[in-house]
C-alpha cells in the first residue's frame, strides 16, 4: 500500500475527473490520500470529498500565497474546523518568498496561527517553504520552544542543513516527484540521508508529475513512481519503502486509520 501524503483533488485538472482519479489511485495501490486545502472557501469541498470517499482525508489551512486574503485567520478558526473526524492535519501553511504573492509579515503571522492550532489539537502541521529557509527554521524552532507540535515539511526541496534542522525538531520530510527529475541530484543525495522512519511520499498533484509522466497532469496514482524511484535510490525493495512510508504516515497523522 502507498499513501499520497499531499494532493489537491479539488484543483482544476483533477476535480473534473474525480472518479477516474480515485479509481486509478486505488488500482495503483494508493490506499490513502491526504487532500490538502489552501483557502478558507475550499475547506468544505475538501472535507466533503473526504467524508464521501474511503481512504481520502482532509486538512484545513491557508497557503502562504493566500495569506493576504486571510488577514482574519486565527488558530481558533482552524481548531474549530479541525474537529471534523476527517480532518487529520493543519495546513498547508508556511512561507513562500519565491513567488512573494503575499506580504511576508502576513505569511509569518498566518504560519504562527497554524502552529498554535497544531499544538492545541495535536494534529500535524503541513509546512510549505520555498526560498525562505532561514525564516521558516526560525519560526519552527521558536514555536517548538513554546511547546512541542508534530509536523511535516511537504514537497521538500530545501538544503541538507534545513533537513537536519527539521529532523532535529522531530518533524517528518515528504518528497514529491521532484526527486525523480534528472536535475535533482542534490535532492537525491539528501533523500538518501533521511531516516527511514521519517520519510513520507506525496504527489502535490495536479503539479509536479514524476518521471515517466512529466508534462502530464499529476495525480495520486503517480506516487507509486516516486516510491519506485526512491526504493531504487536507497537500494531497497519498493514494497519495503511503501510499507515503511505508509507506517510513517499513520504514525504522524494518527487521527487517520488504514481502513477509514
Ligand atoms: Zn506547497
Ligand atoms: Zn500543496
């Protein structure tokens, strides 16, 4: 069994072909998918799909790109929405200085609210970070000192040093199809060093289709390709990598269950 720890089933490209996407995922052995939300007006649709579909789970959060549009977001609001039995994580949240679509101070404020919600609920935080390693590390550390919270760095593309910091804080690291790209040598080297009990895999679909699907709309079924690539890279059977990363997912996202 594979788990897609991060996908956007409600995004254009996937939402129009929901049935086919879910069928192909299940046929490929993907037994669980975490459908991630990025805006408040998306929460009900993301949760609704998780309520209807076996093996589909939901998160509530505000993407850093959307932080400017959600000036009023509070940890209370996230906590309240997370009470739904299908909501197993808080996010995605974090900092994105590559696109800088939202004011950086607002991104940080929003990020803090998510971490507070993660700590209060015990639900893992799903962290997005791009070109913002230093500030991301600082906030993660500072908040950890205020009280522990679980979490994952999703679609990891940062440095070896940032990986070390995240692991030292007890966080998990999730790798997307980017690791299969030819020009991703540095990331492949980092992937080899991630402890086997802290590794998750994801598609971040509809984006970032892994080799050999590059150029296509990415979908959860393709997480099996990333798993195969990582198994080859680490020199272990794909079944072992699949089982281990699945176990890690349910250890971290402990509100979810294998048969739920
Ligand atoms: Zn992201
Ligand atoms: Zn995402």
